[in-house]
C-alpha cells in the first residue's frame, strides 16, 4: 500500500506561486514527453523516501491526480559503509517500479525524476541509477544541494507569511538538511522569493539516528548530543548573517518541510490519523514544538510507533528530526514555525509547468 501521505493527496488542489524554472529533465522512458502532455510528474528518491506526484495544471497551481509515497531507507548504513546496500537498493527498486507503472497509466506525461543525498554520496550511486533505468525505464537525475534548496523554496513559497520580512526554509531529509534564507522585502510576488543564502549539511534523520543510536531510552543527554552535532555546522555558516537583525527583532519565521516535521505537527494536533489538509500550512510556536518533542521523548520506541502520525517506519527517526529542528531554532531563533507538507516535488512540478508555458509563449511569438 502507498504511504500514509500518498492516498491523502489525491484530488488535492495546490494553489502556489509560480516557481523558478528548472533545468531540462532527462526524461526516462516512462516519462518521455509526448506532444502536449496533459499530466506532469515529479519523482523524488531521497535517503529515506521514494515519493511521486502526478498532477494536471490549474489556473493558479495544479491538481494532484495520483500520488505515491513509500519509506525505502535507501541510505540505511550508508554513513558507515559509503555504499548503498543490496537490501536498500531492492526496496527502492520495488517502489520505483510502482512509480513507473503509475506514470505509464497517465500518458501523455512529462516526468522529472530526481535523486538526492544518498545517490550523491554513495560510491555505487551511479551504478544504482543505471540499474534503475534498465529495470524501470526511469532516468533519475542527481541534483545538487543548491538546486534541492531552490526547488524546496519554490514548492513552499506561498506558505511564507506576506507580512514577514524574511523566512528560513528548512528541508529535513534522510541524509542531508537544506536551509535557505529568503528575503521578502523587495519581493513583489510571482516567482519564488530570492534566496539570500543557502546551506546544505550532510546530516539528516537517517544519518543522525545512525550516528546517535537511542539505546534503552531517549535521555536528555542523548538528545542534547544530537542537537549539538547539528548546531555546529549551522552556527559556523556566515553567509546568512546580513539577515540576523530581522530574526532578532521577530520579523521572520521558519518554514519546515519534512516527514519528521509534519509528524510532529500531527502529534501536536492529536490527529487520530494523518490528515494533510490539517497539517499543511499549520502554524506552530517554538514552545509548541518543544512540548511535542518532550512528549515524544517520554515515549518508548514501541509507544512512538503506535502513534498514528508516526508509525513504525518513522519511530526511530522522528526524534532525530526534532533534534534538527531544535538545533536550527537555537541558532536562528524563530517564534513561529509554519509546517509544510509540500516542497521539493511541488517545486519540480511547478518548474515543469512553467517551462511548458514559457516554451508555448515562445512558439506563439514565432520563436523556436
């Protein structure tokens, strides 16, 4: 069965700002562009998840017609071995075969399939991508951390408070975390706001949890070690300092996009089952984030797994996600956090749609 978010997304209409144009996709066989595609698809193979969205354009965004999400843990053990394991690759391949079938059912479709930190860092990452293309027809592009941050901002741009002067978009992945500082003061809307500075650190929920195994209980000392490990590279980053004064005077907020952060939001709301419509766009205070973290830390791993918005697949990772969020809030304090159940895939979809509109305008003007 699809992940808990996959089914919930079907039929969802996403109203969003126009995204920055993406580079041309390679386009594997299932997603080879046909004349006048009626559907657009974005596939994101990360360190922890395999996610697919298929959508049709609307006047102000797009409508999701099919979705799939599966935790595959492609990066399991990667931080120790430097290689993707056979078991992890098999899990990812099984999920990608499902994605390929879904894409084929929605032809004509324009697909962009991307891979992130696990495939970027693994010694056998390129070998695995060749195996994926041979077995599924999907040609995955390994994108840079910078493009990953840019697409995440594009996907979340309309969740940025129009009254805020700046925002920090936090994308917590399985193998890396991307931070993008955006300055709204001269932004007039339309495309995604300009990124003033961006940082990618090779720490995500999977790598952090593997580096700091929980042991017999979630002690404060153990959690504090995770927070400090994440704080160090963020605190050493100087390029965003010109925005520091805006953060100190409360004219900013955080946008958090990741399964870990949406799980925290679902727990905060006390949802009996995960509901994207209630989580996406939710505002939380820094204090509420800390209270949820405290509640989680008091639970045993089995009790965390029983939480409907966490489940067994995330039970050993959600506190690592909370530690990353807490570290960011310690270095760049924001009283307000906006939860985003959107980001990279939505940014890819909007980029594809914008690219088609741009080429259509060019043809109408008589260009190539």
